[in-house]
C-alpha cells in the first residue's frame, strides 16, 4: 500500500526576564519587548488577566498598568482588565475559562495579540489554557507573582485546569511568548506562599544538581527567614535548571519519563484529598519525603542522604506528614498511582532517588512498603525536630 510521510519541527524561543518594579514608569523591559513585536501602524492588543489576590496586595496595580501603556502608540491596551479568583479555585471553576474566552471574543483579541496573565501558578495555568484554546492559540505573556510560579510553573510550557476532580485533566502544551519575573511581588507573600515554592527548588536540586542542594542546605535558615537575596538566587537557579530540562529532550512529554514530577504522584492526590487546603508546594514537600522514605526502605537511599533531605525540608519550614496520607488505610492517596499512570499514559514511571542528584526510574510501587513509609512519616511528625 502506498503511504505518505510528514515530518517537521517547530522552534520555540522565549526569554525569562528578571526585574524589580516591572510597571514603574522608568522600567522599559516590557515596553521594549512589545516594541520589538509591533509598530504604530500595527499595534499589538493586550488583554490583561490579573489574580485578585495580587490586586488585594497591590491595589494600585491596575492604574499603574493603564499609566504604563498610556503613551505607547504601538500598544492597544484593552481597558477592561479582568480580575479573577486566585489560587487553586482558579483552576476549579470552568466559568473563569469562559470569562476569558468571552473577553477574547468581545474585544477582538486575535492570534497576533497577547493575553497577559499576572498571578500565581494557578492563574497563569488558567490564562495560558484559555489563550491556547482561543483561535487555536493566542500568544500569552506570563508575569508570575509567587516563588512557585517564578521558579517553576510560570516558566514552563504547560497550561491546564482541573476537571472531574482530577488535577490538570484538561490542558495544553503552549509555551509563553515571554516571562517577566518581578521580585517586587514576592515581598507581600504570606509565609506559606513564600515557603511553598522552595519545595520545587529542593526537587530539582535532588534530581539534577547536588551542588545546588548543598547551597540550599547552607542557606536554608536565611531562606526560611525571608532573605531576599537568597530567594532571588534560588529562583534564578531553579528556573535555569527547569529550562535546561525542558530543552533536553521531551518538552511536550510524549514519553512516560517525567523526572520533574518527582514526589508529585502523591502530591497531586493530597491536594485533592485535603480540598486544596494544602498548597501545591506543601504537598510536593510531603510527596518527596514519602518517596525518599520509601526509597530508603527499599534499600536505594542511604540513611545519611534521607536525613539530609528531610532536615532541609524541615529547616525550610515544611511539615512532612498530613493525616490524609493514611486516611482509610491510605486508599485515597494510593489511588494517586493509578491517576498518575493515566496522566502519563501507558506505563507507570516513578522517579526514586539512589542518592542526592542521582535518580532511578521504577515501574511499580509496593503498596505495603508505601504504607510503611507513611507510618514512619507519621511517627517522625510526633517527634521533636532535630536539625543536624
């Protein structure tokens, strides 16, 4: 039988910029980016979608945005700035997707315009998803406002919303046109959001960079005490490692290997089981602790490395146990293995640690050993924390 073959590649390129006070009048970073994309004869439309929590901390922000673009002839700012629910509820409410799509339609936002998201990772996921399904893909710009979104979720290629009680069940792979990390937004974060994003830095250090893990150990107390310079370095290094991984081979996750999801099979389920009272980063810290305890019981991870990992997470301020782990004999959290396999497609693939910076993939998990690991985390949570 005759057949035709098609093969092509598409190149994606975008910058992650770091600044302080993106919408200050003297800061031309965003304006310069847009000037390179448009002209006075062909101005770019901008539709802003902003996390309501950010507006609560920066009530002057909408006015700043209006003032910033007032004198720029190459930009057509849509005056209707959308303010949406922040946090995980942003990904749980289908009406918010409709609201953004309706604004795209109402204001004639086409594929040469930009939808600009300002907020935490959940809002950026929502905005990126709505942009990607409108007109088969409108360019989107991300302005992350939390530690987690500046060092991880806001700089990658994934977008998504929750559906049918499952994390990121609907989503797209659509890289941003640009990302602007503004450190000013971090200064108003509450301690939980400041801390939560650091778990992803620990994660990427554990699987990719032992020297970065050493740095995290040395600077853990400064980070826990909200040292700005230390946090800026953490975000920059973590973002760099994430970008290197995305470019290294499987950016759209066609295979079943997902090293950046270390600790996530249980974390995603824990978020759901706690009705999202756990932040994503908090759940990831518990998920990593669980997988490290499991790897130690399996004989893969030494006690020395296990203690270093758990001590670092605790020094940063994370709790490493939640009662949802062993509720109903852990049936709920163990269901996360099935859902993780379904999300990957095909074979279950879990990354475990053999050492700091050294991982190994396994394709099955012993449920009785997982329960033992959960029991150990529960017992440890009752003991005084000793940091060595």
